[in-house]
C-alpha cells in the first residue's frame, strides 16, 4: 500500500466519524442542503470510447431554449492521463446524450495547452460562449497514484521556463458559437502561477468584466491567507487582466474550508451575486465540500452573506470511491424558475446533479452575515 493511499484511508475514516457528528447538529438548526438527484450519476465514463472510458467529471453547463449543454472533462486509461472535453445535451437536465463519439475540444498538438485541458466554466456575451479552462504544457499522469499535488514533469534544462519545468497549470480562454467548434484565445493568467478555478461573471459590472481566480502560490503574510483563497479582479478586455486583484474570500482554519476556490459561474439574483465555491479541510488534503456566498450586485468585492456550514458534501459511493476519494466539485449551475441546478464532479470520476429552492438558499444567505 502506498503512503498516499494509506493517508487517504485514514482521512476517509476520520471524515465518516466527523460527518455523523456534524449531521446531527445540522439537523437541529435546519441548515439548507442541496438535494442530490436520486439516480446520480447523470453521466458516467463510457467504456466504448477510449478517450472517456476512465473519467467524466467537472462539467461546464449552459441552459438555453429548453436545452442543457454539458461540456465535460474526460479521460481514458492512458498513463499520461490526457484530458479532453466531450459534449452532452439534455432537455430535462438529468438524461444526457453525448453528441459525438469524439471529443469536441482537445489539447493542442504543439501549443501551451498540449498537456491537457480541464474544468470548463461557461458564460455568454452577445452570441458567443466564453469558456475558461485550466491546462498544462505536459500531461499530469495518473495523479491519484502519486503523492498529493505531484504530477509528471518533463525533462528540462537549467534555463527552461518555470511553467514548463514544473508543469504548472494555467488558465486559458476559448470562444464558441455552438460549443462544438472553438477558437483558443490564449492564456489569461500569469505563467509562473498555478492559477485555476478561473471563472468569469456572466455580465459586465460598471462596464468592466469580472473574474474570480485562485492563485495557489498567493499564501503567507504578504497575502493575508494561510491557504489558497478566492480573489477577484476587473478588466476592460477579456484577455488583459492587469488590475490588482482583491482578496474576496479566505479559508477558515480548523474547519471544512481551510483551502477554498471558486466553483461555478456567479448567478445574478434579486439579492446579489450567488457564488458557489468549494472548500477543502486539512489544508487541502481532505474531503471537498461546497459552500455558498452572496456578493453585492453593484460592488462584487463586498461579501454580503456567507453560510458557515456547507451545502453539499461527499456521502454516496460515487462521491467517495474514485480517483479523488471524497470529492464533490461543482463547475456548472443555472436557475430555472425557482430551482437552482448544480452540476458537479464526484470523486473525479462521475458527474452528479444537486438542486434546491433558490429562495430558501437566498434567505439563509441574507440571514447569515458570517463573513
């Protein structure tokens, strides 16, 4: 048994004990929980396609004209672990059909994202979709077999740029009119920072685009956080992000959310911008859970509500047993009538759906002020 596997099994045992204790307390105070679809997962690996026979997870989702479009992360059982995007659609939000036996978006053949593309988040301006996604210059390998945060590294020389030498994950921007054909616009983060969970707001605020991001290296006294946190920044151009970032949400030591990052594109509601984010305990080496916060509509640097407790956690086999055991990781959401739909990766292997009444969630956020 590897050291990493032993650590995961210990964490799983501790988490199950902790979850049972916390659940009883939460039931007493009536905290809101997302309701998981009874027939989850809504999408599983497809054994018929080599490029998606091992993993499907972390989907970007867009709802328009009665159709859910899901741009999902997929990988096969190759040792390099190349990651691609597939596309599936649905008219009811639970029964998805793949549109092709081939990926719709690949790693480039010789560009900066040739190591793999992952974790799409989708917004729309005018008649075009804008997709932020994470990528690497070199494939990460089957990371669940390695120690925490270890990936494959390419052979490199003394003067090799850090982004390639350390196989750093950056974030890029692509545009599409149909989520089937794409144009890559390039990198929108700093090359020597592991800056993922890059998410655009779906509309301008005071004539500026707005981005959430999570630079992993921005920790310590200089940044005011002990673990990676959520930052916000503004720009007049979607490819130029030079204004200084503002710390938006920090993790809370000793809780379920020591390390945090953005999850789904913010949703505009009558009460503020709804932000669904993920939190990880034990400094980023434990279970992934899901939190919610509310930002001011006119000034999204202001947090006007934040729930103290999570709204979703790993509890079923498909969330606890996979390639990251004990992980729920939302990347797509939409509001239809009064229902919030949240699509998430489960254990880095499946895709699940969870829902709630948006008005109940907003009321608890308005009453929280746990910021």
